[in-house]
C-alpha cells in the first residue's frame, strides 16, 4: 500500500457477501406472486424464410398464459442500438441460428419449456455465409467501410529497404460471464414497468424497452444491483432480455422473468468479433517501421449491434504503441449469418493490435532478428502524432519497456530460452514481448459524460448513486473511496446504491474502461457541492472569515488546521437543523476530447494507458500441449487509488487475453450452428492454465488529470498483454521446427501447435 491510495479500504465492499453467497443477482431477487416464466423459441436455421409458425397447440398446453410473436409487440419491433437493423422477434426471415422468434409465457419454467416443443416452425433455408471475406465479396456490409490514414504509404513503400505482407486471423470469444443474461420485470402503475436487469447499460435497456413497448422512457425504470460479469457482452445485448421480460409484464400485467440457461445464452448471444486481416509493413535498413497498411474484415454477424464502433477502435489501435510515419488502415464490417457479434473487453483494440504484432513478427523472422528488437526500436514517445491526429502526452511506452528490461534483460531471457532449447529435444521454450497503448474514452465523444446523486442523511450516513454498474471490476469500492475522500468521512459511512435510471438518468453504459473516471468525476462534483455548503456552515458556526480553511478528515472538522470540537455527525445535525441542502447531483463531461469522423482526425482520448509484458512458454513437442511459464508485466496504473482492485483487473485481463489467444475457440459449422456450445466444448482458462508466474509491477507514474484522482483506467488494457502468449508459443514451435508453416491464426490451440510442430 502506498500513501497515494485514498482511504485504502481493508477489502472490496462486495468481498464478504460474494464468498458467503449473499450477493444478489437477478435470479436471486424473490419474485412476486403470479410471476411468469418466459422462454424463447429461437431459429435453428441460420438464414431462411419463415413459412409456417403455428402456436395453437402450444397455447393449449398446461400453464401457458400467452405466446408472443412480433405481432404482439405494441411499439417498434426493433433493438438495434447504433443501426436499426435487428428485430426483437423475427418477422418473416431469420438471419442467424439462435435468433428469437417467439416468447412463451407460462406459470412455470417447465411448462414454458414443454410448450416450446409444441410450436410448429417451418423455415425455408437460404444460403448461409459465415466467412467475413465471403460476405465482403458479396457486398454484404453492416455499415460503411472506414479508413484512417496518415502520410503517404504508397510513396513511402517505394523507399523501404524491406517490405513484408501477410494475412492473419483472430477468433471469436465467448464472454462466459458467470451470471447469464436475464431480467425480471414488474408492471407498475401509469402503464409503466420496472426491470431488474443484468446489464452494463441501464439506460440502453430503458431506451430499448420504451421503443418496444411504445411508451416514454419515463415509464421504464431499470434497476441494477450488480452483474456476475459482463465483459462487454451486456453493454448492448442485455437490452433484448430486458425487452422480453418487460414485454410480457407490460402486456399481461403480471411479473415476468426471462433468464436463459447457459447453452441458450451461448447460442443466442454474440461474441467477440472474429477478424480476418491483411497487412503490409515497410522498414528501412535500420529496422525502423516506415509504412504500415492493413485491411480488416470484421465478422459482424447478422446485425450491426456495436460492430461499427468496435471497427473504429480497431482502426485507432491498429498501430499499437509504435511511431510510424505512414499509416493507412481500412476496415470492413461484414454481415454474416452468425449471432450479432458485440463488445468484448478491448472493443476491437485487441484485434487491431494482433495484426501489427504479426506484421512485426513476420518482418523479424524474415530479417533473422527477434521481434522484440523491432518492437523496442519503434516505440512511440511524447509528442508523437497518432495516425488519428492526437498528440501523445505522458507516453510510457519506452519507460514501461525499459523498466521491464531492467528486471528481465532481453539478452538474459533469450540466453535462458536458447540454453533450454539446446538441451531439450522434445520440449521447446519461446519468449515474446508485448507492449500496449490503449486510449481511454468512448470513441464516440458524445458518450463521455456521467452523473451522480449524493444524499447525506441526517444521521451522517451517506447514500451514493451513480451511473456506474458493478460487474466485478470493483467500481463500487472506487466510488466509495472517492466519496469518502471528498467528504472526509471514513469509507464505512458510505453506501453505494443500486444503479437506477430514475435516480441517475441518461447514462452511458459501464464500458470503455472509463466507468470510474466518468462516474467518479461526477461524484466528485456532487460531493464538492455539499462540501461547499458545509464549509460555509462551519465558518458561520465558528464566526470564521471567508478565507478560513475548512478541512473534513476522519469524520472530524478542522478549521485553519486546528481540530474543532465538531465531528461529522454533529456537523450534519447542525446542517439539518439550519435547513442546509444535504443532497447534490453531480455532472461530468470529459473536457478536451473531440473527433471528426469525416477526416478521421481529432483528439478522441482523454489519455492513453501503456505497459509492456514478457511471456515465456514451454511446448511439449510430442503432444502439442503447452504451459505459460511466465508473464512479467510493467503496467502504467498512474497513481492507483486501489491497488488490490487494479491488480485483480490486471491479472484477470491477462488471463482472459491468454484464453482468447490460446484455448478459447468459438466454432460454427458451415450451416452457422454453434458447435462450441457448452463448457465441455468451449475451454476457458482455469487455475491450472494461469501462468505459473504472473508478476505485475506498478509503473507509478504521475497519471492524468482526466483520470479519477490520477488513477488510470485499468479494465481493458491488460487483456492485450495476452497477445504475447500467441507469439511466445509460435516462437517455441519454430524453435522445434524452423520450417514450420504455422500461420498467424489465433487461437493457438494445442491442435494447431501440434500441426505446426510437425507440419
Ligand atoms: N472485470 C470483471 N470482474 N467483470 C467484468 O465484467 N468487464 C471488463 C473490465 N473488467 C469486467 C471486468 C470490461 S469489458 C470493461 S469495459 C471494464 O471492466 C468496465 O469497467 P470499468 O470501466 O470500471 O473498468
Ligand atoms: N468502448 C467500449 N464501448 C463502447 C465504445 C468504446 O469505445 N463506444 C461505444 N461503446
Ligand atoms: Mo467493455 S468491452 O467496453 O464493456
């Protein structure tokens, strides 16, 4: 613990309830009498025309109250967030396996499931596309293609000593939040509805439900206690489940609960967008990157969802931490017959970074050097102009690399790897370095704002509401720390309320790693308003003049540095008696940021987060299995306000990134059916696959004024260290078989390793 942490708490406010099973998730909320279960009939054909939908027999089943089709939607049959291209319930066509067609509302879950079997559904199949390049060839795009450009790559390539071209693939990723999607809705008076939702975006659910029901947003209240994980999967896609429950509750005026089982969730929801990409990289004789071009084919699935925004972030992060004078990157959002893919930790950034890392690795292999030498030589510095026009400030790319170099010198690491490899015929080690640079802010400037509501009650206890959603990332604890620091009270005086649209309105989803920054700054604003009123009261109570300094600390009141005999509770009592307003609403909108989509230039990010990781792995060359021996990281946290939480985010992100790059393989067959549809066929990292050594060093930097208390955002950036695992494994394979034709195709599953070793 350092003194920089504000009010360091003994533990996360949620920890005790989590480990004792007391924490409340949607399915734990006691339902009211008369509550109905909602089950979803989804398409088992990826593309086709609905020829027959006969619900008559199903409607006669015991316990069935009503079966809903698109005809029963009172408002608009539309859930598309960015582009209105996604019906809540299919009307005449289906576009992916798992697409919702009908809802069964029954007295019990079993009755709803039995009725589902009785629905007669006939779909005439149409051709299915699952490959983004094929979709592109057929002109099937979800949104207009985008290009970001700086300098003149065509001209620059003519001056390069070395040019390399290649192709890469990155796979999807299942969010696998422990709590599946879900919502519980209650009809309330004035034709309104209250929804308890597992969502990162309460306002998104509210907006979508209002649209579907054809009511005002003021008739829809969304309440979120916490999520058993979201990872981006509940940024937009939770709205569908909220709408299912709300539709039933609203039409039937009975409480309704809709929670898919794991396999239903897996086949019906979208995942991380897979990408297929082409790169061209040009270097001078001194290994300086002069020009970089890439074309990204994003597999968007059957509807736009968040893919257009994800596509944009891919372009922002296409050059990772490298200073490159000429950059030209283009991205296509391709429409396929898969469930609409969506936000996933990193939001397109990881997909973009993988490609430039592959390009650098390709250049290194051809030039006979380790990729780290090219990476190190090209790291960006303060004053660098990113290809989107922003100037780098507080760049820690070199600092983090050099700090790691002191701990893990390149020469020593490689000497160890080579020594091991010469003495082991059937095991090989590989090492890879992975620098990261990740921009903090929603890339859509208008989303970067937040609000908070603070009540100090007459007994001195404090209730805090913000737009932040707790999903395991610890934002509630951070909000408690912020309020405690601003008000000068101990953290146990503060209660974080649920996230509720009637208390805090028009929120952006908790996403883009910016939740603590945005909501924390809004919270600071609210607390400071109350502070100003209390400070004035203190001065009047003690007859002090205007310029006197009031300090609130440790539940006590100080005047000009002297302890008064007033404590916090007494001060609040006085304030209450004197009719001082003890509530405040705070607002924050990130200053300085702007971006012109037409030119692809601007200053989209409040700041950037940097760091460097070294990954070392060992491959069993007989069986293709492997272990990640070491991930050693130097990460730029700024001045962390909560090292426990930030370390946990870093560790979790890295392991999730390694999972994406190594073992997590989302597989659809040619008919668009999800084959990796359960935990038996979709492998995520467990405690045994976590790196044997996972060491994270805090690069204690100044931080940024735009970060909450200069504590930099941490939710997503560390995931991208996981990309190092792919290249470490690839290097180990090549140590065994230098002629291997192993592709830049992630995930690097043991099967791919085995074929690479012997192919
Ligand atoms: N950590 C946990 N435990 N659970 C989650 O769902 N989501 C990640 C990250 N860390 C997530 C998590 C994603 S995708 C984002 S954008 C951030 O947390 C969101 O929270 P933040 O903005 O407070 O960092
Ligand atoms: N990051 C995460 N989620 C988002 C973004 C972003 O930049 N833009 C819209 N939703
Ligand atoms: Mo995170 S992918 O921005 O929810």
